[in-house]
């Protein structure tokens, strides 16, 4: 790049973070799989309760200098150090670690049948996945499933597992949740280190209970690379900020739209060129559709989406009038990933539009600045009123129903 007096300079893009999984991190750091890419810890030291000296670029270059190659051919990247730009990653280092290790320990301690039963009797909650058939037979699960399981696990093992084991599992869960905080401060980082220390103080119970097992035998060591990577959470946060911003969720999800779906259109031979051709055609079709839509100019506001009374919308909290600009409406339509229902408008329509007698009360209504929408079909049926009152702690339910009728 040239400066203001036209002197040409060789400039480098600052490398803030390189978002990869554990295997790719080892490849970039130039180490084997049994060595930490963040620190100088070997696999025999993965279970230590402290952070080993960091693996810096100077150590790596020093090791390369001992190899009989022309190291002058290697270009240095200023300010690029593996101990800085290789960061702990949420999907692989936390959620995947939970499924591969913590959950397997819980299955070994409680037993598969007991843990499945405890998952199956959980009350279904909107927004949370319900595992009516248990979880021990799950295969090819996604990061979303890992997160759903983590929400339940501590509460499900309490009372069935030894107290020290519960403390160890809970400590690791605290580390995962606190590490995802978007604005970490010194107090939070201290709490993360304290939770890690709590786990290491209680982890021996996992060995004592024989929970560290493989498919064939019991394991008597802590050679878990992702456990050692947890020691770098606070150090990486101090260097590059909140670690949740470096998650691979977006890039991993792109595999579906950019690789898997196009691969289904191929003949299972020469995947790469066929996938590229498919993506190229999709892009051309999308551009053609945009051009034709802009050319025709047929985008008009949907009358059903307009409010019933545009002059009186004070009671419709958070309602924005639809845009009449065709280009803006087109872009909004193309970028929309899901349809959002405006229940404030639906409640107003239900209150103003005469619909005649109805066997059911209105399902959509507003209370102050809150819109409420009820389902006709409940998730649990056939329950007695007294059982409902006891389970949901509504002692006056029978009287309330009697007064309503």
C-alpha cells in the first residue's frame, strides 16, 4: 500500500482470531494431536489444574529453525501468535466436550435407563426440546441439542449421583455458561477460574465411580485435550475479548446450504465441480428474480397486513407501518428467514371485526403492552383439575373455574 507521499509499504492484515476446531488448530500451530495448540502442555498434563506456559510464535519459529530446511522461505506474519489468535471455541470446545465427556460420565453413574427416564418425564417447555424417548440413543446430534441437554443435566442428576460428582459437573457447566457471556469483566473471569478449580478439586470422584470409560475398558487418566483448553479461557478473553464472538456456529451451519444441499443434486461423482455449478446457477437465478421484480414494480402493500384503523394505533405497542418503498419491501422479503406474526394486529382485528357467535373465547388479546396468543390444544390432556392445581401450584384453580362457568 502507498502512503500520502507515495512510498510503497508491505502491509499485513491484523489476525485477531482464527476460528477452527481442535484438529485444525493443531495443524495451524504445527503440533500433533496429543499436544495443546494453545500452551506447551503435553497429553500427560491435560488434567492439570493450572495453565501451562503459552505456545508463542517465537517457540514455533525456534523449533522450525532446528529443522534442516531453508527457513528463510517462511514468511513471518507480524503480531500473529498461535497463543493469541487460536481461541477456545464454543461449539467444539464446550458443547461437544459436554456431550462426549460430561454426559457420558452421567450415563455411567446413573445408568442409561434411569437417565432416560428422568429426561422423559420432564414437563415440555415451549422453546426447549422434549426428549420423550430419552437421550442415550441419540446419534449425529447438533450443537442445538448439546445446548438443550446442558439446560437439564444438573437438575436431573441431583439426588441420584453423589454430591461430589454433582459439584464437579455443575462446576464445568458454570464455566461453559460464564464463558459465553457477551461482556466479560474481571469478576466474571475470576469466577471462571474458581469454577475450574472447583472441578479439579472434585474430579477424582469421577475416577472413583468408574465413570471414565471407553467402549471396551475403564480409563484411568485425564488425557482430554478440550479439558486442557479450558485453562486458556480467561487468558484468551483478556487478549481478544468475549469468546462467544469467535464461535463456528455460522460457518458450520453454512455446510448445509453450501455443501450438503447442493451435494444432493449431484450424481455422487465429482462433487466439487457439480456443487460449484449448482451454487453458480442458484446465484444467477436469484439475481434474475431480483432484476425482474424491480423491473415489473408489482410490489404493493398487502391489504391484509395493514392495520384496521390507521388513525388509532396508540394501543398497538411496537407496531410499525409497512414500508411502501418497493425496493425496501423487496429486500426485506428476500432477507426474511421466517414469518413473524403481529399478534397486536390480530388482537385488534378480533376486537373490532364482527365475527358472529363463537364457541370459544378469543385466543389472541392484549394486556397493556403485551400480546397474548393461546393454543386451542393443550400439550397435556386428560388431567384432573385437582392434579393440575397441585402440579402447577394453583390452589384456587377449582374455584376459579367454577366462578367462570
